[in-house]
C-alpha cells in the first residue's frame, strides 16, 4: 500500500472526526411547555435549542398558528435565557382546527418552528373561521447559517451520520472487493492450489464483517435514542442482520472445508451469492417497503432534504476516510494471512 | 476461541467505560441530556473500540508468527 494513501486516509479521518463534533448546530425549536389551550389568555414557555433569545430579545416574536390557516401573535412576557422565553397568547372562542403550531422569529436565528402536540378545551370549531389579526413572516432564507441542520428528535445526534453511515459504505466496498476476487478464484484453472485470489476474497470479507458489526452496534445505539428501541422492524435493519448472518456462515463454511482447493471454489460460489443477497437486501429491498431510515422508500438516498451542504462537507470525507481505512486493514489482514499460509507450507 | 473470549471481554470493558458515567444519573437521562450529544460520543467510542480490538487481534497473529519463526530457527 502506498504511503500517500495512508496519509490521505489519516488526514480525512482526522478532519471528519474533528468537524463531526466541532461543527455548530443550526438553531431550532425544542418544545413548548403548554399541554392544553383554552379560550382566552394562555401562558406557556417556549424552548429553543442553540437559539439567541436573549441576544435578539428586542426582535423576538412568538406566534401560535391554528392549522396553518390562522396565526395568533403571542406576547413575550419574559426572556429567561438564550433558549427559554415565557410567552402568552390570547385565543378566541371560535377557531378553525385542533392543530396548534408554534413559531418564533428573531433577527439572529430567523424563524424557529416547534411542532409539539397541545390539547384543547372549551373551543368551538368552525373550519371557516379566520379571526386572526396577526401578520407572520418566515425569515428562514436569509438566516440560514453554516451549521448542521436542526431536526426534531434527532438534534445533536445528526453527527452520527459521519460515524454510522461510513461503516456501511466501507463494508460495501470491501464486500465488492471480495466479490471480484471470488469471481477471479473461479476463473483460475484447476490444480492451482496456491490461490491468492481466495485469500484476498476471504480477507476482504473478514474486514467487511468487522465494519458490518460496528454498523449494527452503532445503529442500534442511535436507534435506541431516536426511534426508542434497540431494534426496530425497519427493512434496512433486518436486511443488515441477514447479511451479517450470511457472511458469518461464509466463514463457518470455510472453516469446515479442510481441502484448500475445494474450500476456495465452494466459498467463492457462496461469496458471490452472499454479495448479490447483500445488494438486494440493503440497496433494493428498502426502497420498496416503508421504513424508518431517511431517504429510502422510493427516493434516492441522497435527497436534498437529508443532506445539506454542511453535512456533505464532513460526510463525504468521512466516507472516503473510512473506506481507505477499511482497505488499509484489509491489506494488512491479507498480508498476515499470506505469511501464515507460507509458514504452514514451508515451516 | 480464547482470543474471541478475550476480545469479547475487552469490548464489554470498553463499553462499560462509555456507560460508566451514566450509572449515576440513569442511562436514559444520560443519553438524552444536552441534545443527545452523548449518543454521538457513544457511537464514536464504539467505532474506535471496535477497530482497536480488531487491530489487537491482527497484532496477536503477527506475534504468533514471530514466535514460530524464532522457535524454528533456534
């Protein structure tokens, strides 16, 4: 392996590790303290995340919307700190819908939206009503700063994108290497026992399996704190587990076949099927079923809503870095296996 | 097999280090605090720990070969 590849790998990973954690988050709305609204004055607390309520206190405005058709201006009673403000809103007896939404504007953060469910009591509902007198403007465009996008529930853990997803990309690259060498193993004329191709195929699958395990564990932890469970019935998750088990079976098959020539050929055939299965389960199937993973089910994985430019600027180097690292470990593994084989045959 | 058990134990130990701080406040609260940044730390720690354990295993295999070579020459 060339030295410049190793240096590039180290530089990319260092960059990705530092900036995945260092990069600021764009401000966002966390929640409101209100649980139930009634006609008349309602007082509640508005929670932001990474916002500048205190700094932009003079321009702070809070709105309560009803089904996006009517907007009521809330009065800011007190700004407690940068992310907390106590506001009060006057609601009439008759409103058009049961769905409340919240927004806050200021000169520094732009528009922040909170979408938390709030109950209702004592209202008369009339879909045609529009008695709102408040004018509301969205300040999104001009205030978009260079920061990781704020997503409700995910919040800071969006940074996991640079750690969890490259695991799978690296596994894909390594399994592809294994697939290519498995085909080449089968292309060799019979009787040539010392097959480097078979060693390369098994080495890349072994390292690919390590990245698969890391992807499963990190994904499990991330799922616990965003989807609420260690394991969910997402098609991507179950597919990944099946792929993991299939590649484990590949190594069991290898260790149960003592004859070198036979092992090379049988495991090469198995590996080709395993690779095809992986492509089907991880890349094709999730697009036909509903799942929790973003960007799947019909849409291309890199849709514009999932990855904005600030995420890409760290995500792509992270992927490249981890793929190079995977290749590096694979080449080490291959060389060690080759030496071991040499020692067995000649020692 | 011995190595497998060893690496498994090591992995658990490293995970314990990550979760050690969570023992006092309860895991739930620990991971939910300050915008779930702790989840990122956990994930990064798992990735690093996993790769290090794998390198450890590779290192062991080289050591074994070195020992064999020494034994063969003397």
